[in-house]
């Protein structure tokens, strides 16, 4: 076994110890195929008001512009599928936001992995990314052999489904690289396309982000468009519809991360309680949650749109 293989094996073992579901490694290079896809997606206006997606075009496609002398992209997945969900008489929150904000939880674990790499390999420079920088995480996850991109654009893993977060470490050391995941196992299934109430999932394996319920309830800061009235199916923060109907998610297993356990009383709250929620209750229930991103007034706006 050569040194690169040894280092890669050690990194994957430590990633598993830290709770990551999967770990794959690919060579840091320009994402040529993604370049035309991203340009076309942006030109179609599918980003809506998410103008930040238009920034750093070159950096999104080339990790070597994010980390000097980058050699490897370490892609990781972390399960967040919960044991219990909200009661049926409730406005809904995407499952990823039940517990503490994943940005902080995973960033902490990535720091531990970085320290481990420093200790085992020596002077290694790199950066950790958790859905907060211009990194095309699903493309890198696929190149690293973690899974394929479904028709809903999410990464799907065989026998694991899609209820997981993605994260990356981009480092300036050469490692053993995994083979890209080339087989798409969605076949002729169109359940996610058929189930999307706002028709955000297009037939050409593209998602119109400007029509997604998650976009409306989280990203859009303006008034919600009246044309979407009655189409949100009680989702007040994010949406899991395309994942809930995906046949591959029958393999989802409950996570074991204590920090992702639901906030106090979250699962028991009913519609009337949400409609009457005060800012102090909001701060208590979502103290460390990603739901804080929409702020109290944003959640109020969403609930009002659903209830009236």
C-alpha cells in the first residue's frame, strides 16, 4: 500500500469515527461539464432572487481558486433522518432543521478531521465547507463516488437515500482518488416530479429554484406570490416532499447525532400554536436552529400565507 492509499484510508476511518455516513475523495480540478450546466441554469433565471449564486462563477467550478495548490476534494455525507416527525395537525418544517443548525455541527466535526489530517500527514493546508461557500457539493460528492444526482437534483445514495448533509474539505495534499459514481438509479421513476406541488422539478433533470417551496419559505424576502396560494401543503420552512416520495428513502435509517434531536416541544406543536407564536417562543424553540435564518417575521409571514 502506497502513502496516498494509507492517508486516504486513515481519513476515511476518522470520518467514520466522527459520525460521517460516507467519505469519498476526488482530484481537485476544473468541473468542465458543470460549467455549461451552471451557465445555462443561471441564464434561465432558475436562481430567482438568489443572486449570490451568480457570484464567484469561476470559483464554483475550480476548487484550486478556493485553496492554493489544492490537490484533493474530500466529500462527506452526514445522516439527519429523524426517528420521529411533527404531528399531523401542524405546519411543517424540513427535517434537516429539527435540531441544531447543521452548519455549526458539521463545521466542528470538519475541524476535528482537519486536525487529525495535520497530525497524521503533517503540514496540510485546506478549508472546510458546509453549504456556505461557492462549492458545487453534489458534483464533488458524485465525483468522489458517494452517489448519483436524482431528478430532484439531490444526491442519492444506494441503500441510504438522500436525507443527509454534504460537506467538503479541500486540501493541498495528493490522496488516493475514488471513482466517480456514473450509474443513475432513478430509471423511469418520476415520483418526485409528479409530487412537487409547485412544479419546480423539470423533466430534464433540472430544478427551477425560483419555484421551490424551500426557496419561497426561506430565501425569498419579499411578499409571497399570490399565484402560489394553496400550493405549499402546510410547509412553513423548507420542504421534504420530493424526498418523502423517493423510493430510495425507504432505506433511510434514523440518525444518532444528539445535536440533531428536535428542539423542545417542536414535534408536538399544533397549527393554532404556530399561528399564535410569539417572538420569545420563537427564540426559545429555535435557539440553535437553522430556522433562525428566516427570522421571526419571516416565519410569521409563511404561517399567515398558509393559514389565511
